[in-house]
C-alpha cells in the first residue's frame, strides 16, 4: 500500500492488517485516533514500533508457527541447491554450455554426513535440525540461551558463535531480527568460516552485512 494511502486511511481505522512492507512507526500511529489493534501477517514484527503502539494502548499481533515447516523446507532446499550446484548446473545446460559428461563436472559437495551449524534455535531451527538428522549431519547450534530439551530430543550440541563458524560446512541463520542481531554476521565472522562453507539465511537480511 502506498504510504500516503495508509496515512489517510489510518485516521478512521480501528484495526490494521499489515504486511512486512508497511512500516508502522510512531508518526503513523500518531495519526491513528481510533486504532485498537495492528495485526501483522508475519512471524517477525520488526516493521512495527511495538513500544509506541503499547504506549497508546494498541495491541500488536503476529502469526508465529504458520510457516515453521515451510521455511525449514526452504532452508534445506537452499542447502541442497548450493552444495549440489543445482541452479548453476541448470543455467550451464540452458545456456548451451554442456557438451558431454565429465567425472568431476559440477559435482559440488556432499550434504550427507556434513557439519551444519544453526544460529537461532527457535521453531524453525529445530525443524531444520530434524531434517539434518535424516542426513546424518553433525549438528551444533548457537542460541542466546541453551535448550536442554531440544539437545536431548535431537542430539544437538551447543557451542559459542566463533566455534560454530570455524567448524561448519553449512551455517543456517534463523535468529530473530533485533537491535542485538543487526550485522551479527559481519566481516570478522565471515573470515572465520571455511573457504568452501555455505551461509544460508532464512531470517531477516539485516542480520548479515551483505557488503562484507
């Protein structure tokens, strides 16, 4: 929705159903004289100034859990596609470059038995760990707090961020986007990783310094 339309319509609205593309900030909430609830169609809610809404007695809701398995599927699909060079191979073929078979042509690297490290062991992180179990992967995780139940149920091991980055074939970033996690993966962290490691992001882009 164009910002000017949102600013106009919010004047009379009692409820706002928004997407991640809408920034619900203090200036917008100042215009909302009748607003009682902001419903965000997403698990993350960094597009909403929750403090400003709470100050005005406006409830903020989100949709946790609805895409847990879907996002875990996508994370694992990205892992497989990157390691087995699926997109690269498809483009190679479609661009007419393939002429004949060769033993090491576009072979990529194995996922089965590889090491995967998960940053952010929430619902989606646990769902990825379950999938990694089926590939007999060595699974470690880093989280702001340890999860003993998940460790016992899924055979996970906890480690610090530096160790996680040094030892990983695959690093899956699934932590929430907060002021503390902005550029969590920066130049220093990337330098710790193996040269052939794959970094998979299914969380907010701002967690990784893309320029680095």
